[in-house]
């Protein structure tokens, strides 16, 4: 299982503590230093079953500086994926990726249902 997060993100730190406390093994990948590719984002989006807009870090500085709130709805899915692939700080985190699914954002109840046996 892959855990994509940002080392300085408080929510990501909480999520890692939760994974460790629940005995869930994972490989950590820092989204700032190892930005997801277009292909990865497309696959994760498909695995998540979520609208692509949920992959944007809407509270992040980069998102706000680019005034994306007013632009996202007029962008195609391809344009959104390409934009997300340009800067990991645009991507909502943490993300959990397994062979079968992807989880976006830390929601302990959902994570428990999917990850704790």
C-alpha cells in the first residue's frame, strides 16, 4: 500500500499515526518531492470513484494563488489531471493507494472500514 502525503502536513502526520496504531503497513511517498504523474493521478482517480475535483487541495496556497476555484468547472478532466501533475501541493492529501482502491483525505471511519481487518 502506498501512502502519499506531505511531511509537514498535520493531517498527514495524524493519518500516519493512525496507520501505525492500527498496524497497517505502508510505503510513504512525499507529494512535494515526488509529484504524482498524470498517469498515476488518472489511475488513482479511477480507483477512488470520486469526482476529480476532490483531488484538489482547495485549502492550499497554490490553489488559492492560481484562483482555481473560478476555473476548475470550465476545465476538462484531461486539463485538470495535467494541472494536478504539475505541482504536488495542488493535490489533496493524504492519499492511500492499493491494488483495488484509492482513498483521498483522512477519514478514520472510512479508513477503518477499508484498511483494518
